[in-house]
C-alpha cells in the first residue's frame, strides 16, 4: 500500500496558504477559489452531521 495515498497535507495547505506575490490574481480567480473552499467546508459540515446522526441516534 502506498504511503502517500492518505497524505492530507496538500488539502490543509489549500485552506491555509499565504498569498504568493508573484502569482497573478483577478476577481474571477479569487471568486472561484472562495466558492471552492466554501463548497468543501459545507461538504465537511454535512458529512460530520451525517456521522453524528449515524452514531448518536
């Protein structure tokens, strides 16, 4: 089994990375990344609620 299969470092660095001054950004790119982060956060909240309901109830 590969050890890098469950490497979650890139996932967390996506949420908490600092701005790179050499990278070009515009409104569309910032909006796309914000919506992407928001959708992943909503998915995680929904998944946690599902797990809570499954184990507690």
